[in-house]
């Protein structure tokens, strides 16, 4: 199996509520509790036509953060 980088991104409730507002969805307490109960796998196929650009942007951010952290520990 190919080794992959794991990237964790956290969204607070205000961001999720804003997304629900834009999508005209009611964010119930039950749905929110399910969302925070465990990590949500985000399939890159959901990125559509901009998949490569988004993957490269995320990879650049992850690489930059890793290099910055490395410099701080040296």
C-alpha cells in the first residue's frame, strides 16, 4: 500500500453553520454531534475539476508548515 500524508483540518461550529445557511440546511444538535464524534474522511473526488489544484495547494501548505516546524526545532 502506498504511504500517504495525513492532513487534519478542524472547522468550528460557526463555519459549519454558515455552510448550512448557504445550503439551506438546518444543523440539528444530532447532526452536529455525529460530525464531531469522529474524523470525517474527505474523498478528493469531491473536489471535482479543481482536484489537482486543491491537492497541490494543500500539499504546499503542509510542506511549508513541516519545514517551518523543522526550522524551529533546529
